[in-house]
C-alpha cells in the first residue's frame, strides 16, 4: 500500500480506537480530503471529529492546544511544513511547556503533521524542510515519517504518551510503497532494528554485516530512500560497503544506535534535506565527535541542502537540494 494510504488508514484506526482523537486542518474534509489526500474519506466516516479549519495555522495550533488541555487527542495537519513558522509561538511558548511547567498536572499531547520537503517544483515557500528549527525545543518530540517505519506503530506510540509531537512527512514519500523490513531483510539489504528503551527504533541497512562496512551514513525521511539507493549501488558496483541508519525520532535523538555503528566503521556521514548549518547533521557531528573522538578515523561529514531559497525550475532546484550525486560523493570520499 502506498504511504499516503497507509497514513489515511492509520488516522482512521486512531479515530476508531479512541473517541478522544480529533483531526483538524485546512481543506481536510471531503470531497477534497486534504492537499495530499491523506484525510480523504475521514470526515465522511467521522463528521463530528474531522473538521476543516479557517486558513490560520496559529488558530489550528491554538485550538489543538486547548483541546489537548481539555483531555482530547488532536491530530492537526499543517498543510505545508513551510507554514510551521506560523505556529512557532504556540509550540515553543505553550504546547511544549505545559506538562513541565505544571509538574505533570497538565498535559498537551498535540500531534502536528507537517508535509514537507522539495523536489516537486513548488518554489521557495512550499518546498522547505524546516524541522531543524524545532529540534532544540525542550519537551517536544520531532519524528520523521519513513517508508521503513510502520505509521500505525508510530501513532500508537504517540497516543500512548502525553508528549507533543511534530511529525514531519516528506511529500515524495506519499506515492511510494511502505516497505517495512521483514525477516532481517529490506530488498537486497540486511536489516536490523536498534533502539534504546522508550525510543522509536532506528532501522539499520547494509549489504554486508556491520563489521565489513567502511562508513556509517545517517539519514531520515526521503533522504534515507536516496541514501539506500546509493548504498546498494556502491556495494554492487564498487564493493564499497556502507551501513545506513534510518531513525524515526530526530529529537530527542537516540544516539546509542549511531554510536554502536560508528564505533565499528569509524566514519560518519549525515544527510538531510534542510539547509546546511545549525542543523540536525551538525548536532550529530558534534555529539559523535565528542563521544567517539578516539574511534573516529576521519571528521564527520555533513551533507545538507544549499543555504539559499529553493527555486521552482527543476534544474535549479536540483542544484540546491541534496540528491543522490552529493550523497554518493560524500560516501566515496569517506571510504577513500
């Protein structure tokens, strides 16, 4: 099943299982069913609990916060992740603070879905990956959708806790098929799951056992899919063996799986679609360099998009955003 349909079925399952779950956002009701059709059919099945809102992301966040404080479990869709800038105050100064500020006597378990990312020609204000601006917010979980992580299991985990969550969904994942690893394999690659207690799992992929890998590459979301193609190609064509780690949870980050891999390979490359600098990749570089300084054989390499606006023209957009070519060049350099 394609990922957008899996998300739709996940939301349907959440609404069916828990009467406290509400879904709200712009244009999510039928017949439109949301900008990316993830909510299609839900308002027909649950007319009182799936509601279209005015075009105001601040209102969506504020209403969600109030509903969560009143005991509901709101799942809010921000139509484009670019518009997360309009909910920043509500998230940072309110939603993420309540539980700690009131010593656990209040909870604000808002789940915000944010379709994000480029490579679709949508231009400067509808193509960004802005999750890095939320990674350092205390008490906020930032989780990235992945074709390797079952969204039903992920949302079940969200609903079992009282933490607010930002769930980042790269738009290019929607038409692709969910391919959760089975029986220790993901296609032609070996697959394992690694996680610390209380953390969402990191999926580890490689053509050969970890002990034979020369580099670790850390990537999430759509960039993880690009990295997987490069990992397979390098293994088959060049016998350059790389272990790919795909976390679901970006913040708080589970560093233990990364440490276990880099402790063996001695080399780390991070990949993200967000702009370079002050980012998830630079935090990974700082953390792993500090914790595994003696084990590293080379500096951590951070691969990110150019720090500029994202053009609409395909050729220009491809020069700004990270693609397979830049990932492959970084992995070749690290393995040399």
